[in-house]
C-alpha cells in the first residue's frame, strides 16, 4: 500500500520543535514502513532539515512553511500557501492522511488518492466542507460526537482510532524520583488551566509545603504558546501567592523531556479546553513512565485516561477548582505503598496504546477505503 502523510505548515518532522501530532505520525509512518508499506511523509522545510531524505524506511519530502502567526487570518493564509506547495509535490497514493485545514479542500481524491482526515481538535464547522474525504477519523468519542452533531451527513464516514504512545526515549542520565515534584508538560497557554495550577501551588504552602511545581513547555506564540504576556502573568501570580513554581521554557530534546517525566511523582494536565482538546498525549506518556496523573474533568480523557488508582479528576469549573486540584494531587501522594501500586497500574494501562497496536487499526481502516471518492 502507498501511504502519504501530510502534516501542517508550522512544525517540522521529526518534531524538533515539539508537536504531539507530528510525533505520532512520525512513529506511525515508520511502523507502516516496517510492515512493508511505501510511506511518504510531507512536512515543513526548516531547521536545516534536508528537502528529501529517508528515515526508518519512510521517505520525507519537505516544503517551505512558516512560524505560527498570532493572527488567525494570517495562520489560515500561511497554511493555504503551504498546502498548495504540498499539493504540487503530492504523488498518487492509496490513502492520503492529513490533519491540515486546507488539504481536504485542495487535494483531489481521484488524482492523489482517498483522503483520510485526521481530526485532533474540536471541529468548528469545517467538517461540512470536507465532502471529498473518505474518512473523518478522530481520537476520542467526544470529538466524533461533535463532528456528527455539526455534520450529521458525515456519520458513515466518521471513525475513532485512539492516539498511540510513541516509543519512550530513555532519560538523559540517571534520574531519581522526587516524591514532592508535580509536573506539567505542554504549551504554556491559557486554555491549559495553568492559572489554576499556579493557584493550587500557592494553596500548597499551607497544607503541603514540601510540594514543588514544574511547568515545562513553550510560551512563544510560534510554538502555540500564549505569548510573553501570559508567561509574565503566570510568573506574577506565582510570586503573589509565594508558590514554588519553576518554568523551564520549551524542551524539545526527548531525552531531557524524559528526565522531567521520570523525576515527577504526579503529572497534572488541568486543561480548560472543552472545545479544544481531542486526546492529549502528554498524560499518556506520564502514565507510561509510571507517573500517576491528575486531569480536569473533560470528556476527552474518558477514552484514554479514565479513572482508577493511577488517575484523578477534579472539577475544573467549580468555584474552588484550585483547591480541588490540590486535593487530587495530595490524594495520589497520601502514602508510599498506594503510590507504588498506582505507578505500576499506570504503566500497565498504557500498553493498549502501543504504536504497533494502533498502526494495525489504521492499516485495517486504510484497506477498507473505497478506491475513489467523487
């Protein structure tokens, strides 16, 4: 089978600037190739990467893109220009996988191959435009329901395949688990609920003064962050509450990022983006490394995290949300034997999200596609 994977305009592959979707498809592409399929991966040309190369059996083709602009109009324009460049390079395939806005409108199923639209964000009405797509695939039930709600006629073309957990990289050097370290990894952006996390860190001064909080991720707009003003707001909030909060900035080296996960005893993902998150990968990586997690009470976590000894939820819309967040954190750290059991259960839970297992689901879906969509 010939498989084309088309990523967006703003991040390179391999994921030198982060990007969960880029990491996922980089890993899946190599697994498809390992199973004997011909895979071509299209992505942004930048950071000294060559225009073409082969990695892990996957042929990479890169075209000029752009840094993420602050303006939504500028973002869509840059994405349009990039997608047109990709369209000019795109070779016929048995399936074209894409997560970009314009590709389902600009690509031709008859010329390029059946279109498999990978939906990683809450849809904003654009699914009505994607009548050429053979599949509208997403990674959680809540997003699938939203697609059908917005575009009822798309129901026969909607499917759910969960995000895989890419292979774990070993930490940089020996890392000891810190029983008091609470970790967040992701974009430093208002929708991630980080103000609540900083407020919880302030409350911890009274009830759990040994706790330390570390936020790892970019605030720069070009990496999807909330910008320097939001970073300063969080720092000022931490100072005002006397909270022990460390901001590391962006970490794109996978071995250093792995060391942060390995050092933490609780991972927190307090997202507020009820109409934004599809199925975040960072909490899964934390679980895979034996770190129990606390998440907000969003439906997007139902399909992957769920509940159990290794996970807690907190009511992120409650008036005392910061206090509830802190209570969920301290509950996971209440005693060492319970934490050890939760850590072991966390690592076991993530086995169902292996790249090998999820790749098999994709390949079965690709094989079932019609040859052409008018």
